[in-house]
C-alpha cells in the first residue's frame, strides 16, 4: 500500500531546473530512474556488506526485496555501502585495533553518503557486532527517519554428534594453544561450526545489540533475534520497506525515539538476557551521537538490582538462540519486563512501547522448557553484568558474572602483569601464572590498543584451557568478546593504563582484591607509594603513526562517552 504523504517539502527535493536538481536528474536518468522520482522520498539502504565473513554473506540478496518494498510504498531506494568488520576476520591486523575502530568508520561512511546526498531516510541492514552501533550512531548524528533491520543469526552445526558453533571453535582454539585440546579436533570443529550466513549464534554482541535496537524502539516489534534468511526475516524486510516511507512523511526521527526512557528500556532488556558487556559502550556511543545526555554506564549500575535474568542463552546459560527466538524473543522479554519499562517511549511504529505490547502474549513454551521466564520465577536474581568501582577502577570495571553460582565472589591475590596477550599466554605455558594470581593485562584500551584490540578474550580462554579458570582472576583495560563468560574477569577497567589510569601503576606482587558483592575492585597499595609511581610513570610508545588507526588513536574519546570520535569533555 502506498503511503499517504502530507503536504510538506522533502529535504531531498530541489527546485526543478536548478543546478542540484539538474545534475542529480542527469545522474539518475542515466541509471534509468524516472524524472518523477525526483519528488518522492529518497531512502538510503545502508548495506554493510562484505565477502570476507559469513556475517554479511546474505545482505546483497536482501537489497532487491527491500528496494521493491520501498518502491511499492512510494519511495525511491538508493543502496549505499559501508565498511563491514567481522571480529574473527579483521582482528588479524593492527593488533586487533581495527575491530572497534571500524565501528566509527561505519558511522562516517553513512554520514558522507547519506548526508552528502541529502537523502530523506534510511533502512540499515544490521549484521555483525560493530555495524549495529555504527549504523545507530549515524542515525543519532544525522537525525533523519531511520529503521534498523536485524539480518539474522547463522545456523550452527554438529561435530561428532555434538552441537558446535563459533564460540566452541574460539574456546577450542585457545585450549589447543595451551595443550588442552588436539589441534585436529579444532580443525574439524571449524569445518562444521557455521552452516550458513548470519551473525554468531549465541547471545554475543551481535544478537545482544539486535535485541537492544528493538528495545530502544529503533527496530520493528518482534523482529529480533531472527534466523538469517528465514521467512520471519523476509517479512521484516518487506515491512521495513513500507514503514520507512511513512516515517519520512511523518518526519519521525531518531532523536524523537532515542530518549532517556528508551535507553533505560534497552539496558533492562540487555540485563534480562545477560547480554554482551560490549552493549554498554555501544549504547553510550549511540546516546552521545544522538545528543541524549544519558549515562548508560550509570544505568547498567543502577538498574542491575531491579532486573532479574529471565533468559540464559549461550554463553551466559545453556539455551540456544533458536529456542529464545521460538519462545518470543525480545518482544516476550519486554512483555515480561513491562512493569519496569518506560511504556511511553516512542518507537519506529509511531506508537509507544506500551501500545506495541498491547495484546502481546508472554513467552511461548519451547519443548516444555521455560526459555524466557517471568519476573516471578527468574533464572537468577543476581545481575549477569556487574559494574565495579574502586581504587583500580575509579570510573568503572565490568564483570560478566553469568548465572551460574561462582566458587568465589571475592578474590584477593598478588598481581602478575603483562602488556600483551602474547606475553600472557607465553607465561601461562611456562607455568608462571599460578593459582591465586590476579592477571593484569594493560595497554589494550581505546587509546592504548588502540581500539581495544590486544586479545584479552584469547587470554581468558587460554587460562580456562590451562585449568585455572576458577583459580585465578584477571583485570584488563581491553574489551571482551561477547562470547566470553568464563572465570572472574574485570574488563574495560577505566581510566585505561595508557593514560596513567591506576592499572598502569600496578606492580608484580601487589595485592588486588575483587569483591562482586561489594562491587569493588581495589589495589592494596598506599597513596604515598601510588603518588611515587605516578611521578615515575612514562607513557608507553604510541602504536601506529599513519593510516586509520593513527587517526582513531589521536581522536577517540573516553569510554564514558562511548569511545566516539568527538572532542572529549
């Protein structure tokens, strides 16, 4: 059905015969577009496509279906491309620095093309981890009608009769590196783990951020998570094509949707599913670009106690993402959380969260198992994500606590310090890391990495493979893969070591205490000694003096702003 436009001028329209009208018309005539299309809503299809990774392998096939839906609704679609990072592929170069740094390239790619062309709206094909926040950051920055479409998770496989997915391959490879698993077994697992296109199949960063887009109100209700290339995905694609045109006529913009209440809803949803800790900085980045002013880190800290864990999908629990989708996905979680939500928050439907949830049933039964539970019977009342503060983390440190009961909720021991993942893994192989140690890995923050590369997750899985997962703790200013939920690991310790955060001043043998119940992370060293160390501290050599990573390193802001490329406060 064609949208019914009100009498208002679109920003993409220029006076007939003017310079901009004429040269654009010439370009579009050469592409076969009718002259009358110059007066219609012009919609960008943001396609973060790449042939490098399974995450993006199906996106090009989505574009024609979406174009058809946009045309049927009275719009004119234009496909634009962005960089398309996949952690498991682009993490090979730049010491892993391209992983987070590429998020901001996505944002700037969109600005250059969509704002440069003065298009009226956009549909963003959201796939792997960094494309989701990168696209939403652009939506907040440009503030033109935008709709996010989650393009789905990949099918997993089996190996020797057991389920195998990319998480198993990642863990297995690091176990093999420390001698805990046969290399050929890992090779066999890698051949079977991914059986089609889409993002990692667990509750990693990609699926967590897909859910966050729906909870924010930036994706259609009931669209996340979704299996790639399923009929449910195609239905959402067609609905999005129709809806975006009406959003343009209604002038429904991201900053109407990205309010403090919407961010609180998204935080509650992530907490309820035990989502990836990377959602914290990504949601903060979206808020910063949207000019919202909300403190997402503070929301995760203050809301953790009121939001129980309602779903335990791998890696935080043992359920599979397919079961979670079948049980109702994000919409069922929001229905369970409804008493806690800001029901008045506006969404891309033009209605509020409360209106979207009217008549929605609770979670569906999946093979007799409560995959998504009600708040009265949660999987855990303890938060799956815990924010710590203390003398080692004056701003924040983040722990993915998961839902299993821990052997230790308080850990105190001597520090053993490393400046790279390779050094830490080599020490592990030598037996230098022993039970009771607190492993400190620094220099892996947004500035020092740069881009939070450095392989912190590799160290976590190697420690687990060495059989020390419950016998040592770890602190790092780097980030963790959304698939990590092992051991007692405090990540994203801020301020980071490369700017002389307290983590930089830890010496081997210093006592570090981590207390999950008190939510503290402290270095047991006196202030006089700490001041002496500050005065003697020398900054590490700057990594990369040319190219994108040098630009990123020089301009990235702090984590409390979401590590976006804006002038620091």
